[in-house]
């Protein structure tokens, strides 16, 4: 049975940062709305381990920032194309 496009739950991109192996893990995951205040992870999309130079500093070069934005916009475009927003 196929779910009609109007029945698909809304999707979003979740950005998280966690401590891992002396660095910070920056992750992008696809999430789906299950209830008005509840989002559930569907798929892990990508992640990157960032060296933690200090607790207050994270630096990215221009290419890393552009790539990060590209990943987020690519996921949102995919959701829009699939009528999942």
C-alpha cells in the first residue's frame, strides 16, 4: 500500500554536536514529525569529528561552512521534492 503524498509526515534536519574522542562530533540527521511536539530520527545523514581546541572555540574555513550549508539545503530540497514538508 502506498502512502499518498498528502499523508506523509513532515520531515526536518536535526543538527547536533556531542563530545567524542577528544573532539566534537557535528551530525546531521533526518527526522520526522510523529506528533505536534515529537520528532523522531529516521536516518543519519552525515557527521564530522572536529578537533576541540578549547571549550569556547570552533573554527571552520569557508569551504567547510559552504559544504555544511549545502548538506542542509540538499536535505530540505529532497524533503520538498517528496512533499515531506
